[in-house]
C-alpha cells in the first residue's frame, strides 16, 4: 500500500471518531437554569497522555457558569478521578462558584453574578493539570 493511500485511509478512519467528539461533549442546561448558551472557546485538560475533559463557559439565567465534561475515554480507562469547575473573575482575580466532584462525568460551578465582568471558565484536576477558556467581557 502506498503512503498516500495509507494516509488517506487513516484520515477517513479518523473522521467518524472526530465527528463523534462534539456530540459527546454537549452540555445539559446548568443546574437550576433551563436555558444556557456557551460563550467563549472550549478548552481541554490533558492528563496521562489523553484528553481528560472539556472546559466551557455558559451564560444563562442572569449568571455565568463553568462546566467540565470528563471524556468517556478517560472515564473508561481510569478507576477514579476528581474534577473541579469555577468561573474566574478577572476583575478581582478570584475563582467563583467552585465545585469539585469525584467520579462524575459533569461538573458545573455554581452560578455567579459576573456577567458584567471579564470572566473565563476554569477546570482542573486537584493537584494536577488545568485549563481555561478564552476571556469573555
């Protein structure tokens, strides 16, 4: 098999896997808020050589929310994990609404009254890697 054919075959085989990633990472509405919209970029936390989780920021119900979604591949290959989510308020350099969970696929921060501030969603593994979304003002 030529290298061009091998490369094309590899690309075609990769397409279904890449197409499935966004579907796996769709968020449910924030707890206690029926309508949220993602703002800013999606960040990714990498750990043990694989993607651990996606980090996103949402707005809805007059609040900002941070959201961490632990990927199925990581969940399936690890017995336990911890994940945290918070809204980083860049006006006073604090983390707001911090929530941490063990062995769950989704972690939502508490809703924060920071829509008038420049914020980012922060996600992390305690004592491990972290990621932040783009800043939204």
